[in-house]
C-alpha cells in the first residue's frame, strides 16, 4: 500500500489546514488509518486515528476540538482538518495504514500500523 500525503504548508497561528492522504490500496476500507506527527527533537506521536468504517475515532488530547479526522473510502483518502492551529502543532505529519483491525476498532499505537507515507510538513508561525 502506498500512501501520499498533501496539504501541508506554512500558516499563522489560529489558521487552518486540511491534510489529505491518498492510498493506492483497492480495498482501502480494509485499513484503519491514522495521522501521526513528529517535531524536531521529539518522538513521533499519534494525532488522530479512524476505524475502517469511520465510525470510531481517536484524538490526542491536545488536538481535541481543533482537529477532525475523516475518510472517504470510495476515494481511498483520509483527511485531517486542522483548525485553530498553534505553533506547537508544527511538525512533519504522516498518515499510516493498519490492515489488522476489526471493522470498528481504532488504535493509537504506531506499532500497529504497517504502511506509512512520506510525510508533509506543517509550520505554524506565532
């Protein structure tokens, strides 16, 4: 499975960005999906995750109420809408695919994800 992220960029604090991740898998609905980020000098952390059907989601506490993960299985794409961005959101953002979860299960553990994109950079200026 190949994953290609897009939508990153430079934005002022308080602004918004929408990240997209397009997957090559024909059976995209078989994969739970996640968005992760890694800032320089910091460990990778999960930002949000979504189950195969989209019925369940998970969010990092610091992004709850600001970020929304969604997916369109027909378009084989997962999205991350990021609003009210803060300088501490600055990082490289990666999408990842987990092929082993049941229909309505979502996981925030990065070890569960088998496929990763190349990442897209998000920079938030103060």
